C-alpha cells in the first residue's frame, strides 16, 4: 500500500453528460475514502472517447502515487472501450483471456457466454479480479492501484469496498485541521494566504450577505506544529487589525 496515495476517479459517463442518468459513483467513492482517512485528488467524468480516456489514464499514471477507480466501459458492447484502453496504457497493449474470469462467466451464463459475453474476460495481462455480486462478471485491477469496475452502482460499489478493504483499508497518517470564521473579506486576507506553503492545504470560503463579508479559513496538513504555526498567522492578523473571529465554521446567521 502506498503511504500517501493520491486517489482519482474516472467515470465513463456519456449518459451522465447528456442528462439521461444521474451519477452515483463519485459520492459513494468519496464517502468510502473519507471514512478511511483518504481524500480524492481529482475526479473526471468523460464520454466514450478512446483518445480522451487514454489521455486521462496516462495523466493519472504519470503520478507515481496515483490510485485510480474507473467506472464503466468494461462490458461486451461495441462502445465498451475501457479494457482495451487500460491495456494500451498500463500493460503496453498486452491482453489475454483471464482463465478465472472466463470460468466465472461460463458458470454464470453457460452456452449464452458465447459469442459475446466471454469477451469480458479479455483483460490486460496480470490483471487481478474484483467480485461482481450481481452477475459474477468480474471487475479487475492492475498493479494493486488501478481499479476498473462496471458502470452499474449495484455492481461497482461492492467492488470499491472490496478493493479498499483489501489494499487501502485505512490511512496510517491523519491530517490535522484548524478552522476559523473571520469577520473580513477574502481580499483582506490575501497577503496572509500567500505566506502558506504548498504542503499545507488552504481553503478560503467567503460568506456574503448584503454588505456583510465573512470568510471561513481552513488549514490542514500532516504536521500538527506546522499547521498551528501558519494558522497562527490568521489569528495574529485578526488581533492586529481588530477583526472578530471564531474558531469554527459557522453559518452566516450565527456570525457575531
């Protein structure tokens, strides 16, 4: 398991983009990751475009700490390109009929496994399988970090849980976070924001109601002392310039 993995999701979602379906993958994956102490670095929703898919896979592959969950496109119809593109990007085009995947399909569908369903067992070499609790047609993964699941949430969600339970059950490193709400505008705080190093996660969320301006500042990082140090810069600013603040994220109605 990577110590500090960067999680990505790729949702092959032509039907999502044209409005025929609503996505359920992002929220489920995000909830599973957050419950284990992980976070997504990026999420992509793309249509069934092989060049775009290849470029996205290569982008994610270029991150040495990447872990990817891909949803959709591993079926048997002509518009299911994910297996082929995954092979091109992650195994230099080398593909094979995975014997265990074939066996599961044959056991499930018998004579109806041929001539088309059996092709769902044609996977990039060295693929490992993910259990399909609905129809026994496996998902798969490569290098213990690139996971490919069906587009149906009823199938993919169990695969996500299986993959995380097995390989990324819980982060051993917790992020430390400090939050405050300041009676100021974002513009007032820009100079202080510029002092925050890149390894500290900085979030600035403005709250605006009429002529009133509030900002919720959040800092997070793996080094508690470092987070406290830079969080203190915002506290110092408030004290110096007489800005009211509270050490929590509060709704606008409760502000001061």
